[in-house]
C-alpha cells in the first residue's frame, strides 16, 4: 500500500468516531512514529510504498483507535512541558492544564530564590545555600516532579504514589529525562505523617466525581486508570482534606501547597483549605477558563 492509499483508508476507518481534524492529527503522528515521515511527505511523497511490517503495525493502531484507545497508549509515549514521557494504561496521560500548574510552581520557586538573595540569606524559608525540598503526591507518570527537576537547580524532589506499576513507569521517565527523584510507594489516605519537612507540596489527586462520568470521553473512561481519576460523590475532596492535614504538619514556615482541582469545586476547595487554617489562598483558571489550580500558605 502506498502512503496516499493508506491515508484514505485511515480516514475512512475512523470517520464517525473522531472529528476530521483529530483523525488528521492521529495520522501524522503515526506516520512520524512508524515511518519517520513528516506532514509534508504526504504532499511530496504520496506514492511512498509502505512495507508489510510497518503497514501491519499501522493497521493494528487503526484497530485500537477504533476501540478508542488513546493514541499515547498506542505509541507508548507523549510529551509534557517539552519533555518525553512513557505512558501506559497504569498512568494518566498528562494534560496541558497540568503544565500550567508546573509553570506556576516554577514562577514561585524563582520568587523564593530571588527573595533569598535580595534579603541576604535572611528570609523566612531559609538561606540561599539551602536546597529547596519538594514533595509531589500522586506521581502517576512522574510528569510533575520530573518537569520541576529539569527546571529547578539546588532542590531535592520526592514523589509518592499508591500504584507500584505507575511508580515503575515514573522511575523509567526519571531515567529517560536524566533527573533524580526519590520515589516511594505510599497510600496517602492511610499516611499518618510524612518523612520530613518540605518547602513545597504539590498534588494532582483524583478529583472527578462518579456523577461526572457522563462528561468523560470514552477514550479516557474506558482506558485511563480509574484509581487516579475518580472519587465518591459523597466525599469528593477526600484527598484534598488528607493532604491539607499532612501539609499543615510538614510544610516549612511560609511553605507552599499547590493543588490541581475539580473545575466545579473551586470554592469548596478554597473553603476546605480555609477551615484547615491556610491563610493565603489563590484560585486560578486554566487555559480553557475553568477553575483548575490553587496555591495556599499557612502563614
């Protein structure tokens, strides 16, 4: 089969399941992945002959797409904050909204370091020679701690998750991106304390209520790990409450707590943090205009 024939076959097979623009995106990503061809090659090399082995792989990908398996799981990797990440059915696929959370944390870290220098080593969270300590709760693929580690000097970063299989992927991603992360298996809901004090604690915990499943696309609902997605309708902030309690004990003075949140529960999450004695609470919207991130300080 030649390239232009495969493109027609690809579109015909997926029409009615995905929008045309998404089908085109899938096609270009797959020919790049398996044929090392770029978008322009569909114009310049329409008669490129696809050999039997890659054609077979591409047809398997089409069958998986028809079952609404995410493309990232099919090819086994994705990109987050400009970095490569391995993903599989044991990890959520990183979202662009989470990149915004990373960007916010990096801005705050810059401010912290600038303040240390400006105040001649006499600021409330430590001096310029101290390593920043960061904890991420619910690491999944490791996208948040790894992106932070690639962009922050003089810091120690730890990450915990309840899933051994997710931690295996996260460790591979840390090796892939050449960063040092201290990964630990821990069920945060059962934790009575953490191992040390931290300047920053960040979490993107499960926050989708069961009642919101009707809003979730099939490719997510049928493939991504429910353990990392859903919480009970009757207690949707269960992870936020537990993490806030632990943060009260284990944040350094003027330390920061960051959350990614359910877009429908922004005010409720703020109220929860206020009830836990967090004084400075900022709620931010994501690129789509939804309440998505919170920063909080105890003092």
